[in-house]
């Protein structure tokens, strides 16, 4: 269990990736969201009636989709076997997700670990590196996320979108934590870096989400979110450094 706790982020990340894959698998098994009636007609051409509309009903848990052609003619778009397999996989992935989330949250209040001193370190250069190279890393990461945002929502629909939000917050938090460990304020501990990194990642997502909502472009992020996130990261990092106790060589 200790090994699992130490790799809580890996467990959570694996759950998110598998969850997104599951959402895409379920979505692509259903009639096209663009025109579900046409998808049902193509799957069951012999059941189409000239006068009656096709009623399409879908559900995510358990994954199911039926095409109702009227007069009691109801056809399963997703087979019972496929629905059962996807349901079992969905429950297992959910357990993995919840386990990873709980362990990740616990790590934010766990052992602080050894203290990393500031002696012998050029803190001004360290801060400058975090403000520049860290912001560039965030710029590139968010640019990639903009692409995956569209993929997750188009292919995974609402479940894919929700998982993308969670994955983005977790991913930005992990990136900011790694940057803090390599270039963040000193003296510090691993726990301090995790807390600062998690908070920074959540702030970045909050700013991107709010700006996208204000401009009326939800649920799809735009490429301008990348430079916005980079500037926000630099501001947050500067505030973290300014609030950190300053050693003699600061």
C-alpha cells in the first residue's frame, strides 16, 4: 500500500487516461451526436418508415442506445454484450480514479520530507529561470491541451469533457509541482512544492476557464489560452517568491 501511496499521481493519471479512452469508446459506439436519427437509419435500413420519425434514446451507465422506429419496433444500437463489457470496465476505471484521487489528496497533507536548503544557490537566477523557462513550459503544455480539449469533447461528449477538466487540473498541477521542485523558492520541502504546484495548476485552469466563458467560447478552449496561462503562471510564481521567507543570499 505504501508503494501505491507514493505513486498516487501515476494511479490517478492512469485512471484519467483510461477514463477518457472509455468515454471515447462509449461515444463512438452510440449513434452520431450530429444526426443520431440518420445513424439509426443507416444501421437498420429495413426498419425505416416513411412517415414516422426515429426516436433515439441513449444512456451512459450502463452504456446503451436504442432506435425506436415506432409501432413497437425498437432496435438496440449497442448490443447487450458490448454494453455489459463497457459497464464493467467503467466501474473498474471509476474505482481506479477514486483511489488515485483520494491518495493524491492525502499526499497534500502527508509527510513533508527532507528540507532543501538555500545555501549555495543563486536564488535570483533560480527565480528568473522559473519565471522564464517555467512560463515557456506552461505555454507549450496549454497549447497541447487546447488540441486535446477539442478531441475529448468531440469524441467523448459530456463525460469526456468532464474527465478532460479533471485531467487538465491534475496535469497542470503536476507540471507546476515539477517546475517548483526544480526552480521554485528555497528553502522548501517536497510537500511545500506539491502544495504550491497544485494551487498554481488550479489557478491556471480557473483563469483559462473563466476567460473562455467570458468570451462566450465554452466548451472549447482557444489557442490564446496558452499565452494567457504563461502570463498567469509568471504572476503567480512571482507572488509565491515574494511571500516566501528570504534567506540571506536572496
